[in-house]
C-alpha cells in the first residue's frame, strides 16, 4: 500500500504539468500542421535550443496565445445556474478579484510562467488539500512560512476551514470554525464581498487566522452571495508591487475555476451541517469521523468526505478534514467497512462490528489491529467511531491461548468458602469437560496415576508449613500416562490453610526431547568413532598410494613433472585422484593422470586397478588408445568395477610427437608463446561405462618451449561461470611469470578436495 500510494503521489505530481504541455503540443501541431508526437519533438528541440525547461517553454507558448488577465483565467460560463443554497453545486461560482486597478496590466515573463504552471496544476488537483498544496508550492514559490487556505461560509455568518497547506495541524484544528463575532480577514471578505490585502507592515485590528502577517484574501461568490474564501499567506511582511497584485488577481481567478470544479464533490456540505453535529466529535473525544456522502450523477455513493474528525484522529492521522475517505483510508474498501457505511446510509442498516481483526497503518507501519466499529446515520451524514482493543483483549482469552501453547493450567481452591476456580487450560490437560466445572480438591487426585496419588497428598500436606513446593507426577489422560510438573502454593490464616493453588505443566515433550537427545548423543559418538577410523584409514591409504608427492622425469629435450595434492580439510576421505609417469627404454616418456569415482576404500581399490596396469602396458609398447580399451574391458568384467576418467600420453623425443588418448577426462591445455588454449580433441566415455568401447589416439607435434598440461577437477574454481577457461588464464599467467614452477602455486595450500597436475614441457633450446 505504501508503494502504491507513493506511485499515485508521483503520478499526480506529473499530471500537474501534463495539461500545460498538452496545450503547447496542440498549438504547435496546429501551427506546423503535424501530429502531436512530432509537435512534442519540436517542443523538446526548442527547449534545448533556448536552454529552458519544456514546462517553462510550454507556459510561454500558451501565454502568448491566451492573455494573462483575470477574465481569461476564469471565463464566465455561458449559462449560469441560479442556486438557492450555498452548499449546493454552484455552476457560477467565481472569485471576486480587484486588488489590481489595471486588469489588462502585462505580467513579467517569470511571473507569467509561474502563473501558467500553477493554473495547469490547479486543473489537475483532485481535492481541496491538493489545491492548497499547489497554491503554496508553485503559486507562492514554496517560500518559508507560506500557506494557503480555503474556507466555506455557514448560515450564521461564521466560516469553516475546508482545507489548508503550510499551517501546522494544531493551527488548522484550532481554527476549524471561526465565529462571525471575530474580526478576521476571512470574515471581512465575507461581509464586504471584496478582496482584502495585508502587507504586514501597516497596523490593523484584524484577528489573523493562523501564522503569517502578510496575506491576500479573496471572496468566492455565487452571484452576490459569498459561499467561500481563499486566503494566501506569506511568512514575513512584504511590499506588493503592481505586478504582484496583477499576478495575485489572475492566480485567484484561476483558483476559482478549480474550486468550482471540486465544490460539488468535496467537503462543503459540512458547512450546511448543524454546528453541534460537526462539533460533537470534539466533545466526545476518541476516534471518530463525521462523514458526508459523495454521489455520482446517478445518485450512487462513490465516497465520503471527512467533514469532521475527533481530536485523537487528528493527533494520529494529521489534518484529514475535507479529504475523501478512501484517499486517506483505502483499506476500508477492502475490509468491507466502506460498503457497510454505504448500506447504512442508503438502507439504514445498523452497523456494529465487535473485535474484528484488520490491517491498518499505525505510525506509518502496517500492523494487524483488533477494532470495535460502530456507525449511525444522522440525516444525510454518518457519525462513525472505532476503538482499538488489541491492547485490552480479555486476559482470560489471552491466558487461554498461552496455556494451550505451553500445555499448562492452574487451579485454585478456597477451603473456607468451598469455592474452586480452574483456568481454561486445565480442563483439556486433565481430560475433563469444561461444562462440568471444577472438582473438589479431594476428587482432584483421581486424575493422577494410582502410584502417584500418595505423592500428591504429601505435596499438599507440606503446604501447611507455609512454603511452596513442586513434584513430578503422572496424569491419566486420553493420550495415556502424561508426566506433569506440579507447582503448589498455599495461603495461610494462622496455622490453617485458607487457599491452595496448583499449577500443572505437561513435560512430556521435554522428556521426549531428552530421550531424543540421548539417542542423538549415542549416534553422534558412534559416528565420531567411525570418522576417526576413516580419517586414519585415509591417511594410511594416502601414504601407501602416494609415497612421494612430486614426480620429475627427464628425457632428451623434454621433462615431465607432476604433483598430487592431498585434501587438507579434516575428515576428508580419499577421493582417488592420481598421476604417474615412466621413462621407457627407448627414451620416450609415458605419463598418465586419472580420477576414480568414489571415496575411501572404493577409491583406493580403483587407483590400484588403474595405475599399475596402465604403466605396465605402456612400458610394453601398447598404444594409449589400446591401453584404454584393455583397461575398460577389465573393469567391465569385474563384478564391482568402478567408474573412472583417465588420460594417457606417450611422448617421442626424436620427432617431438605426443600421442595421447582420453577416457572421459578433462580436456588438457597447450601452453605456447605465453598463451594457454584448450586442446578440444574429443574424449571417449568414462572407463567402466560401456562394454567393447574403442578409443581414439590423438597426435600433437610440440614445438620448443611448448607445455602440455593435464589435471583433475580439484584444481578448478568450480563456482566460476567457465571454470576451464578461467584455469587456462591462470596457467598462462603462471607460465609467463615462473614457467613450470608457477603451476604448483595455482592450487591453494588449504583445500577440501584432492587434485593432480601433470605437465610435459619441451625445452626451448
């Protein structure tokens, strides 16, 4: 609701200048014979060329077409309707102007712009409060201490404040109604029917309504009858020039046109209500409204005007008198209160709601409140009141909810009077129907297990010594035997017990929680022992499978280096990453890197199955692809064959040729001229996945200074968007900085996963 209200306020501010810009667009469209969009483009271009805002330029264009005179701002309607009552809808309501003795006096450009912008905003004002806001913020330039107020007249000559802006809420409340006996500037304008000007510099005997010594006051009249007053206020004394008087007359005339538009739908009906009715809320105090209906052309009630508000409402919600009810309280449309008000007004259906939960804004924050609401029809108005009772909800109901949540209850026995009182929560606890009422103290023991009734008697007997006591007893209930903690206390009259109080609290959940905690501790202890054993096993397996962390093998013009990184996080099982290399009899180099699926003993068994047969077959001269085929068949034939990825490389130094094959392993990197690229030759499926699978051997001719890098996923930053590309960038940077030695710093010293890295480096010479 706050977001929508802010959005609505922004749209209303935007509408203030919309009409002025639309008028300028229409003028340009007619002059240049173009569509409105093209006209707006011309308007924007002209504003940029002249370095003024679009709104100011639109004001200049409209002002050049429509003269800035009071008559032009509020032309008289062709047919004025005669009115009998000032509170009805006046079609000929006008502002009586005449502070300036030269009606055709031209305005300076700056004042003319302000006038046009203010008139456009007045045409967009949706109620009197918005109208007063526009007069202060635009018409008076939002000067410190500036204010605007609109009054309506009553039959006895007094005036009533309809809306104001710039005055504190307390001031607006105190001057809600001014009797005719006070010599006010507003009253003088009503009596004389002529505008009045005070500059604050000359002495006078007027009683000023609200703060501000300088003011211009204009009557609002229907024919010769004054029905309202417009008052413009300045915070400091000031001298008014002839141009100022011309500007004020034209501004007041345009305001009269806006007032005439709003007069039928906003709170002027309150002026015709009896004085005692509009003042009843001030006498009663509390939270209440006096509401007058707003009807459409069919007579249907579309909203209500807040004609008066109680002092508590004014203190909490500010000055809302004169505003529409649904603008101030839009939630009344949703919770059905507005519809009930309409039904009360049209069909005289009584309205009263007791203890209803509603959503409301309290101090600017949404809250759920509990309200009693009432409303009564008074003629064609409603007197509505409401009362918050969420802070005074029955203690019995509140205690009943608390007892239900805590599964507790209490009882009190007056032994001298023979009375007993039980709380609502005790009945379901002991399994007794509340309709049967409480039992005597003697019969109360029958609710407990037979073996515990003696403990209850001992507990009650100990109260004669004047000290409270407690015991853990068992209740017989529909749920079976329920453990309860019983607190006991007694009031003594001499040596006699006058009153006994018992509080019972169901502790079955607590006992169940203690049992669950004990079982959890047992399971956790067993798990701790298991983890310790697994951690020790992982350490032993690591020492057996990886006796040396690094490997270095050299041949003519080439070198293979590799490293296994064990996980440093505690309680991390063996993951099965491995790498190995062998220099063969012909001087070639064989290297292998793999990653077995599974952890612990499963991973260790997979490493043993893969590592040693691969090296043995390679030493026998078997091609890498053939090695993969043989090992895959071996795993497929085993009843519990694991899954694994594997990359095998065979380097011949004579022609610097590398032949390699991959089974589901990560793509390797080729580092050349300081750039690392992914070798994207296709890899075969994982080992142990498909029976009879054949693998391809890829050939790569290496240049002096090249490096062929292969690795497992433990070295990657897996949260990156493209981990492989990011690792290639890091590898290239490491090579440019430190060569192959820089690779060993790519993996952080603290890690929760295993990793392997192996690199074939060709000498640059």
